C-alpha cells in the first residue's frame, strides 16, 4: 500500500453520521442525542493507537469543538488540540 499522508487520510474518511454513531457507547449516544437538540453534531471519531476511540462533536455555529468522554460527558478541554478542518 502506498504511503498516504495525514491530510489525504482525513479527506478519505468521509464517514456518515450513522457510521460515526456506531462507534459510540450508550452513554456517549445519550449525550449526543441531547446535544443534537441544541444544534451539536458528531464531526469525526479520533482513533489513537491502543486507546479508546474519541468522538469529536461541534456546535451548530462550528465555533466550539469538544469530545465525548467514555462516561458520556462533554469535554471542551480534552488535553489535545482540536483543529478546525
């Protein structure tokens, strides 16, 4: 397989919201459903090596990015930088 750069991999991962939701646990799904009532949506799922997947959500204005913890809590300061696509 050819070496694919990070930018190319990000462009290639156009997963549907349904596919992204399938990667969430029940607590995260419950929180996401509540957030969606206020215009938030799941943007992507970060998959660090040897760690649980990290769902990233964005508000309706596309100004605030946050992650959903495994416990279903919204974390706006996850300990790593969230860049806008």
